[in-house]
DNA sequence: ACATAGACCTGTTGGC
DNA sequence: TGCCAACAGGTCTATG
C-alpha cells in the first residue's frame, strides 16, 4: 500500500490499541516476509509493553519497554488490522472483517495483546518486513541512516529542496522518489505533487535551483505542493486502491482527489488547461502527467 | 552520478 | 467466459 500518508494513517489507527498494551504472545505464521525474521524475534516480543508508536519515512517503529524497537515496513501490500474480542467471536462481523477473515492466507504475524485484542499483519506480496533493533541505535540503523528529510517536518521548505537538488541532472521524478533525499514520497504522491506545481516529471532536478543556489519559483511551488498533498492525504486517511485500509478496516478516501494518478486519457483538471492526462514509463514506474500544464 | 533491468512475491485487470 | 500479459502504492542489486 504505502506511501507516507498511508503509513501515517496506519500509525494513527494502531496507536490507541497498541501503545500502553502488553504483548502476550507474538505468533509468526511463517519464517520470513521479505527477509527472514531475526532469531528469537517472537520470543523477544513476548511480554513486552509497547511504550510508543512512531513513523519515520515509510517505516513504523514501536518502542518497547526493554529498550528495543520493533521496526516494520509495509512493502507494497502490507496492512495491519485490529481484531478485538468481539470480532473473534461468532457474533456478526463487520463487512471488512468478514471479507478479510475469509482469506487468512496472508496473515503472517499476529500480536496477541493482553486483554484479548489482536494486531494482525497481512501482506500478500510479502515485500514488507519486520525486525528488532535497539532504540538507542535507531538513527544508526541501516534502514534509517540514509533517509532524507521528512517532507511534513518543520524543516522542509523550498530552500531545503533547492539544496537537495542543486546540480542534479537526474529527472525530477527520480529525485523525488529517492528516499535518501526526501523520505516518504512514492509514485502516487510524486505524480500528484508535480501536477499541482505544474512541473514535468522529465525536468532535471537541478532546474529548480537558481545559479546562486536559491530556490527558483518552481521549487517554491513544488515544496508547497508536496506539503499540501501529503497533508491533505493524511487528513483523508490515505488512499485506498487495493490494499490500504485503516487499522479499523475503514477505507481512506484520498484516491478520489487524484488529479492525474490512474487518470490516463482523462481531461486535465487544471482550469482552462484543456490537456489530456498521459501515462509514460520512467525508470520502470508509471508517470501520470498533463503535458500541457506540466512543463 | 546516473539510467536501466531484474529481482523479490501474489493478486487483479484489461485486452483479445 | 477464459486466458495471459501487463501491471501494482517499494526497495535492493547488478550492470553499463
């Protein structure tokens, strides 16, 4: 599923159930996801109290009471859901629980919490992964050391963007997807942010920087568009295309606000533009854009 | 530095 | 209706 807004939505959904809860038992239904679980993974989770749940880029980080942290990445199709005691009984289930409970094939990890709730990780493609690390060493962890700026943080603005892009000849689309530069963007929100800022995905990243290193007006527009589109998507509970659901099973609805993603052949929504949305492959990923108003 | 291709997996979709 | 190729929100590696 997951770009920053979807992961943040999952975090917000899980936090009320998970933070302050103790893990009675961690059940692994298989020995690996994208990577094998580390040795003693389930054993080390058993009995731990979850003291916090954070997000960094597209990673979830659950802090535990023994100084460890559970790191989880949802890959392309990972989802968490919560089942309470009520759900587990024979009583009528909600539509979502019904649909999901029919196919538990891809329920790979189940955290049984004290009190009876269960937090279930489901991931058909298994591109996601989980591991444990010491909280004190998270910043130095291989998953985190190379991550770039958080686009929703205070520090992210056009000047930061300009500094990151200065001198880069790589395509704007590629630069925005590079987690070492900006952490959390993915294919959908890059397409949407580029459309909002009227910039072609085929521009060179360095084009957005003036000769003196200051951000060009285009960089101002792009930084603003990134913040706006991500912020709005978080507020909307993310985008539900195939896999993404909030932890309570409800759907995000930002997909209804896409202006270009998946809209090949449709009229561009920019007022007075009159262009038509195209799809073109870039670096093996689909780019959706309007060739008329994105220059 | 940068682009491209392929790998990892499974499920869904679109075209014929 | 059925089949099969193409494609999917991510990341990593190898290669040129």
